């Protein structure tokens, strides 16, 4: 996997899947390109029009809490986001990120400011903050999830192996 | 060393002994989706090239969220789901049948089973001593197709609850208090086991309320032992064969043990916009409310409506307040019609909707206006949850909701008992 490079967009604690993919847009769930135009709208209006290919979504605690809607990480990925970074993730959202092929990194995001240039080396498990000249490490994924992410998501993983590959 | 409930259930489904922290592939007994997550599951199954589901009679599609459909896009999603059921033989629980978690607990889930659903509140099934947990649409697509899923066996917290619930204080108040105590991410990845006299004495309706909200503390599952209450519940629904006693071993290894006593607990409220922003109702500003909503997978059962009806009997909803009453399932609606509960709520001024998720979804049947305040018996008060990011949602018990409907302000229900 190539290095992923982009700018940090900061969000606070407890961003829910209602912030990311609001319930009032329930009718757009079968129209993901249209839903993606509203990604994170209730946390930062107009986000879809300012985020650039390769950028990073940087949250606080419990980023992605709430509903199991996989549409939430899917439209973050569709917006061109390289990875979501947060102090912590709830389990369903974390699992969904990996399943849709969106890296989710657990890092103390206090150290990252809005607009910082970040570069992710997923293979080495390192995130460089080019603006601050700092490098952060993050916990490695369990093997079962690393395999899914390496294959590009759960659909590709199952197509390739026919089943889950835990080891 | 003995086993927790999760270790016991997952060992039985993995085909070998598994312990907390281990990864396992476990077969699943019941898999379900709803109309918010199901269309994506159907499309992912197509992408994966699966034309059949592993066990059609244990695969359920619930049309409960935007149901009946308020928009053509959603009507077309429903068509897709119905066609999927026709093609694969999966069970269709269509509009009017009720909320997935309510119907699954009434008609399908048995103690000791593994249940996965494309809905975060699938953990509701833990009340019946099933290992029940929510996942995304693609995970559920794979579980439906293959009949198994991968899981990390969770560490377990034992939540030991002593005492007797005071008058006007319910399972919902305890669970809000618990979430306020541990916080919204305090129990992330953990399984919770609710034990002790206060939990053992709860009827199944109260247990379902608590298990339903386990995910609001971050937990993966929230389980109760399978006991005489479980047995009586299954018998009352004509499913006695599904019962088996099941409890954690006395020497099971818990990551943490938390002790609570409900004897001094007060009615609690979760204030906007977070479920762990919990305060005793008496300390919350008695704001004027625009809407009161009683229903959902958290508190949409007959016992909940009876509590509300007892408070509202012979009284009227305050002018300017909309009281929404949404039975969780068709069974709840029919039982509530038969015993007069629904009549009482309607006479008080309640608006009775068809069974389903109702206003909790944020797309129909009670979307809030800008600046409006709602007291709801549901499980989430996130910004935008009820369809408007400029509205304010307070979570409470059916009793607090009913008392609030009468006064038009957030009210301690003990004033009416």
C-alpha cells in the first residue's frame, strides 16, 4: 500500500454516526454518491465540499459511536479520506471501517492540529506529522482485521479466500 | 477456571474452548437486518456472488425503520428487501409487524444462542441469555451467506445490582445511571453480565431495556442469566422448548466487578446530546417540551405502556404537547388493545402509531422542529437523532415521559404515583 498523504480535519469527542450520516437522510442510503455529499455535515456543515483527496479525519474520543450503519465509514472513504484517526473508536464503527477498507488509527489526537500535513505508512505502522516534524505510532490491528484491510475490505477478502482468514 | 456466559456460548459455537481475548469463528443461530441496513446487505451479497443464504429460516429481514414508507426511495428499498426474501426464502417481517429486536426476542431468540444483526441494538437479545451483538451490513451479509462470523471473545464485567427498585424508578433509570457512571465508551469491547437480586427480580421487559442499552456504554453484549423469568417468558409466548437454564460459572474470570444498589436510585434523565449526560430528573431544568415519545426497542413493550397508562389514566396531555405512542410489535399493540392500555393512552390525548421504530429513526412519525424539545423513551439522544440537528432530546423512563406529557415540562413521575 502506498503512503497516504493529506491534511488533518479535526473533530471533537463523541462524533456519532448521526453526525456522519444523518437519519434525516435515511432515504439516500441506497444512493451513496448523493449521501456522500452530506458526510459529517451535522458536525461541520459543508465538509464534503472542502475535504480533499488524501485528507485525514481526526476525531477525539469514541469517534463513530451509535448506529451500526456501515454507510458512515463508507461515505467518509468515498470523500477521499485516507484514514480516520481518533483517541478511541466504538467497536462496530471500527470493524465497519476495516470492512470497507478505511484505515482507523488509534492515536492521541491532542498532538494533531487542524491543517497539519500528515503522511501515513500503514505497513510500517507510522503516521508522520510533516507540519510538526513528529512521528506517531499506533496499535497494530489484530491479524484477522489486518488481513481484511490488506485485501481492501471484507468483500474482497471473502472473494479471495472464500471465508475469513484469521491467521 | 470457570467460564463467563460469553465464553460458554462462544465456545459452544466455535466448536472448541475459547477464552476472553481469543479470536474465533463462531456459527450463528440467527441473523437479521432491517430496512436501514438490509439494502446494503443485499447488494453486498450480490457483489460477493452469493445467491443463497445459509439458513433461510434463521435469516430475517425486518421492515421496521421507515415503515410504513414515507418516501419513494424507501419504498423501493422495501421492494428490494421483499424480493430478496422471495428469492432466498429468508423470513420477511414486514411493515406493521414491529421492531426487529422486539419481534426477535418474542418469536425467535433462545438462551445460549449466537445472534448477529445489522443494527447496533441487536444486543437486546442478551436479556434472553443469547450472545447477541450488532455489526455492519457487510459482516451480516457474510454471516447470512456462510452461517458463521469471526469474533473476538470479549472480557466480561460483572454488574452486580443489589436492592429493590423504589416506587417510580425502573430498569431504564438504572441503565441510564449505569451509562452515566461508566460513560459512553467506558465498556467498549466488553461483555456485561447483569446479576444480583435487583436484576434477578426484573421481568423480561426490564431486562430487555437494560440489554438494549448495553451498546450505549460501548459494550459488545449485555447478558442476563437464563432463569425462571426466562422460562416463564418463553412459555408465555408458546416457546417452552427453547428454554434451557444457563448461567456463568461461580469461578468465572471477570475483568471487573461493579456493585450497584438501586434502593436509593432516583428517576434519571439523559440530557442532550449524549447518552452518558445523565442526571436525576429533579436536578434537570423543568423545560417546556413539545413532544413526548413512548415506544422503541428500549421501552416499547406492554409493561412500559401500562406504566404510562397508569399515570395518564383520567388525565389529559398538556396543551401544545404531542404524545406519540408507538408499540414495539404487533403483539404489544394487540395485547395493549385487549387490556385497555392503548385506549387509556388514546383517551389521554396520545397519538397511536403502527408498530415499528417510529420517531426514533428521524425520518417520519414525529420529526422535531428547530429548537424543539422531546422527552423520549428511546436509547439515543444524539444531535440529529430525531431528524433535526437543531432539536433537543431527553431520554427517560415511560413513567417520566408520561408525567412530562401531563405537565408539559420535564417532570419527576413520583409526583403522580
